[in-house]
C-alpha cells in the first residue's frame, strides 16, 4: 500500500470516530510514518520484536496549565508497517487505525494505559 493510500485509511478512520472525540481535538497534528524510529520505540517502552501502531507526543490536556499557549501542536504518529502486518484487508486496516487513533487520543485526553485497556482500546 502506498503512503497516500494509507493516509486515506487513517483519514477514513478519523472520520468514523464518534463526534465527541472529533470535537475534542485541538492543536493536534496526526502524521503517518512507515515505522517508529529507535527513539520513538524507546519512548513507547516497546520490547524488541513488538510492533508499535501509534504514539502520542505532547502534553495531555489534563496536565496543561494556564501557561499552555503559543505552542506547537501535539502529535499523534500512526505507523503504516504495523497496520499492514496485522490487517487482512483494507477494512481491517481502517478498524485497526480507528482503534489506534482512539488509543492515542485517549493519551491526548490524559487517560493512562490501564484505563485505556479497561475501555477496550488498549
């Protein structure tokens, strides 16, 4: 799949998110990458041999103070290779991208890993 095709998959997944999530996104950049860098793998505490589907980089909404202004957007990185490895077809890939977006948006909203697991988007 080309990068452009995968970007369409991610855009479709984003459009399928519930409005409450779509409306909560502010000053957030969603980027598509082929695979995580070694630094991104370390930041995610990823064990060797495991795939990383996405990564949130920024300051969660719940940790922002009154001084949070005039800053670059937070970023959600979506990794194409992991999605391609785990999806049987494009519809599966859209669903996996939707789950990845929900997970990373959860971090943006200040939700930790354990709670995301409880919510079914771990």
